[in-house]
C-alpha cells in the first residue's frame, strides 16, 4: 500500500498514542475531473471474439490474478503456460517445445521485472508478442522499460473478458482466423 501511495505522489500520515490507538491518513494529489479515459464495458465484447487457439505464457506473481486468468483463457481455447515469476517463466518457456505466440506478464514482480523478462526471452522467441499488465501508474511502468504503454499494455484491475479482448488485439487476429490457423 505504501508503494502505491508514494508512486502516486502521495504520502501517509500516522498518529499513534498509547492506550488511544493509531490513526492513518493517506493523502493523494488532486486530480482534475475528466482526465481518465472511459473504460469500455464488457457487455460490448462478443464472447466468440474472445476465443483463440494460440499458446500463451502468462506470468503473474499474484495467485488471485493468475489462477482465474489461466482458467478463463483455457476455457477460451488457449494453451496457457503459467508462471508465478520471471525465473519460473524462463524455465517453463525453455521446457515447452512448441511455439509461444504471446507472453502476458506483470510489469512489477519480485526478482525480475516484466521488462527484464521480455528482454531475456526476446532473442530465443523473436516471434513471440508481448502484453504487459500492471496496477502501477504509467510513470512506474515506463521506468521498467516498457515503451508501448498504450498498445501492448493493460491496466489493472481488469476483467477477464477485457484481458481476452486485449490478447486478441495484440495477436492481431480475429477469433475466426485464429481457429483456422
């Protein structure tokens, strides 16, 4: 929590008194109304457009995000290789003998960032596309050498449908074309 507050330009004020308790106040910078882009509703996404047959490497350190995403993407027809961090992703990619079409990776992870992982795998898997996800602000993501924040980036929190739609967008194919590959 403290990291999110600091990276947003805010601060935490703590007051504690023995026998009285502790008070935490969190302050964030003021944001002008209308600066956020509207989020597209999932109801506009055609369920058939979410389907695919490609192989995905999903790298996410939070189990609460990774497990449902893996399950949902498998139900959409994808082959999903899952990894909880960069090291496990490198091992899983080397063990997998087929083509990996897309890596979906969290940007900020313990040990190895998503940007470092992408650089490490780029030579061996030059055809593999990348999709970066993060709950951190654009400024933090850019510090992790993720240059295409607008095209191959999905802001957390996201819905499973919006993740699948973004995967289709990054792969650059429709579900019908992917099924006939």
